[in-house]
C-alpha cells in the first residue's frame, strides 16, 4: 500500500538581523495559506539567532570562516529540532555560504532572486545592498551564469548605502531622507538600463514600502520565503521487518 504524503517542510531560519528575519517569518506565515489551502495554515517554522554583534564583528574583520562557523552551528541546532530545509534571510552572510556545513538542504537567497529574473526574462538588473553584496560575487556569479547583466550604483553612493543599512535599517530606523535617496539611486540605475532592481538587503523592502520606484523591485526576503514554501517533503512510510521506517525526500515544486 502506497502511504506517501506530500507536505511543506519544517522550515528553519538562520537569522542575521532581527528586521530581515522577522519579515521573512511573517511572509512565510502570511503566504502559506494559498499554498496549503487552509486559513491560518503555515508550515512548522523554527528560528535560531546568535547575537548580531558576533556576525558584524566577524564581517568587519573579514573573517568569513567565523561567519560560516556560526551559520553551521545554527544549522545543526535547527536540524536537531526537525527542520527539513534551511533559509537565511540575510544577503551579506551568503558570502560564507560555500563554507557552511549542514545536515539538511539550504536555499540560497540569490538563486531565488535569479529564478524570478529568469522567469520575467529580464536581461539587465540593478542591485542594492551592503558593499559586500554590491561588490562581491553573491549575485554577480549566478546572474553571470544566466547571461544577465548586473548594474551597481555609482561608487560615490556606496558608502551612504552602507551607512543606511548598518546604522539605520538593521536598527529598525526608516528615515524619509534615506528612502528618497534610495529612490534616486534606483532611478539612476534605471537610466543606465536596469529593467528591475534587486533589493539585496533584507531590510530595504521595509524602507521602500509606500514609495514608488522607477522600475520593478525584487524583494530578496519575500522571494526567499516563497521559494521555501514551494519546497515539498515526500514522506515514505513502510515496514521493514517489525520496524516502521520513515524516509524524507526534499524537492522543489513548480510554482502554482
């Protein structure tokens, strides 16, 4: 008898900043109803967080091995409580992604965004995030593999964007002057040919809520959460002698 059951996995969140992790958690809960077909239904979710200063100190010292070690510890804790799938709603931490060890699958935040860009057939996009994200390979590498051009803001604007993220957004401060500045930067990238702009800082969607943009904005936080909801776990239960054995297979569903 085939007793296979398909379900959304127990999702583990490796938290960086409180604002980004909270937005990701809310998105998982709010958008799961459509996927699960029942009001107020959402998957089991577990979040683990170290004190943010431990991550920021390691980043400022360019110690990505230590960043990865913290993420690995979080992954182990989440796996122990039953997480089938792990996501990290923090773009900067993904610089250490290749160094992370995990007993369960992870979804890479950039791949969730790249998939959306491919589906919309955009060929040239802008990016906003920390200097690590704007200057590094977290997005440029997967976008390049898909032959999608990436535009960064003018170098003169990088320091101010970094200041807004580190000194305001991760502390929950959403200043009007900062939103207007980001709005201007987006417009400039649009003039340089960007068909859309990646909000590759998980707090930027909160800052830009209610503001018009010159081009569509790709919200990395929400796209990651939606990708996690598209995952499914197939549970196969069968008898082996006297023992009931469970096997779990995590795979990607097509978006509905």
